[in-house]
C-alpha cells in the first residue's frame, strides 16, 4: 500500500469570469480519459500540452510519482478506449498569494464551464481565494475529474445548466445611514434567510440601473434614499448560478417599518464591522469597504 500522506491535494472553485489581464496568458490543451471499465477511476491517460502519461489516482489526489510517460502515438492508440470517460479543456496557469492556480476552460459538452484548481502541498492550506473565484466545490462529487469525464445529457441540464448560461445582470444598493453619530449600513437576508446580502434585483426594461437599485432597496429592505458616488460591479453566486450586480452606494433618508418583503427577509442596521462579520460573500465585504469612504464623506462621518 502506498503512503499517500504527503501526496499533493487540491482545492477546486467555480469561476464565472476571468479578469482581463489573465486572458492574455498562454493556454495548453488538457485531455484526460479513464481506462477503468468497472466504475473504479484508478487509472487514466492524460495529455497536458505535449506531455503524455498514464496517471494513477490515490485518495482523490494525483500521485505524480506514479506517472508513466507515453509518447504521442501510444496516447493516440489508447485514447479510443476511453470514449465514454473523456474530458477536454484549455488550461491557463497563474499565481496567486504564492500558490499555483490552474484555470481549466472546458470544451464541449461543457463549453463555457471554468474550474479553478489549486494544489495544496502536503495538505497544509493557507490559500485565500481571490474575490473573482466562485463557490468552493472541493468536496462536491459533481466536480471530480472522474465525473467531469462522464457527464450525461441530464446532468448537463440539471447541474451544469446554470453554469453554462450567460451571467445574469442585476442592480442593487448598499444603504448607509448615521445612527447616534455613527456610520452604519443596512443589510438583509436572502428569502431563505440563509445568508446576509445587500438589496438587489434583476433588470426591468422600463428602469435604469439607478432606478432599479432604488426600487429594490425599498421593496426588499424598506429603505428610501439617494444614490451617492459611482457604482461598482460584483459577481454574486446563488448555488451554481452567477449574477453580475451593479451596486450603488446609497444615503438612507428613511427606514420604513413596513415594507413589501418584510415577511420574507430579516433586516439589520449595523456597524461596518458588524456587517463585515455577517456578510458571507467576500465580494460584498470588499464592496462595503470600497463604499465606506464615499458614505462617510457624504454623511459627514469623516
């Protein structure tokens, strides 16, 4: 039995978009196909650029020490045997916080799907993902190499459908107000009351983004006010679905006790520090800090 204690592990994240400055980095073709016929994904053949090999999997990690090099003809001869268990993608390598990150852009039948893979040497983990990463799916069986190579039409529709759709557009507000001389912010829960967010809504063709932000702040949070400063965009994930939300800082003029979605959401007026502790999404926390100075200047709390 092989010692897998020090084998490299990796974390995996969904990605909806890649910042423009990474788009110019080179890409290599990655192809993987499993030779197993009994549902046991122990051995696969892999192409990474011009490197061909047979790879042995161990406890979900790739044991690179067990790789056997192949030449291109050997790989081509074995590839047809993996017909029902294949995946193809383009890989970009970048570095973040001292970690090596592989961005895999999948080809058909998963064209449009992007997965970030971060090797964690020896299982120790100090990796802090960038804000543009989506949810972590390290433990989600839908996103193992084995299952990504064996997707069927039903899974493409039910699991990957939201990931392959264009990113949804939305607009919202980050409402600031002064209470007893202290700058505070209004946060609300999702309708499921599972996490704290800022008011937002999907586009209405009759409304501008600014008008939509004001409407949603009133309907979802009972907030009436004025938009201040310039907007900022964040990517927000709900399950496997990603939205691009254009948020505006907002100066609260009144806070209604009764509002349209009062029965569906909780609302809280809290300090900046308290809000940062409540907000589960990293992009919301960064947005809060970005807008804080604008709000402080506008309300005279600076």
